[in-house]
C-alpha cells in the first residue's frame, strides 16, 4: 500500500511518501529519502519537492510508524524520532 503526503492511501497521481510491500514471508517498509535522510514534506526543501532527487528506501517498522505518524498529524517530534531511528538501523 502506498501513502501520500497526508499519510493517506495514495492515488496514481499522488507522490508516494511511504510504502508497505507485503511479501509471502514478511512486509517490507519503505520511506521517502533525500540525501540519505528521511524527507521532511513540511521542512525547508518542501517547496522544491518536484525537482529533488528523492528515493524510497527500505527501513524497519518502527521508523516507518514514526514517519507515518508525522505525515498524519505533522508533529515534529515524530520526524525527529524517525530520523534518529533511521540512522541507527
């Protein structure tokens, strides 16, 4: 399942910020990154979103959950936790 900037299910026209791929053995969690850091859609580079070279990269469930919580409500503590968790993987 793919998620957009608001943490809701993404349409075909939406940019994907997070994704869960369900395999036969386990789930694969992915978050959007820029310069090997989790991309902040409300941060300083948000106005350049269309021109940035962003990638979906695999992560663990805890980092994915923090990022999804941030996308849903915009509380900055969750992007901080997601970034710290992503670095410690």
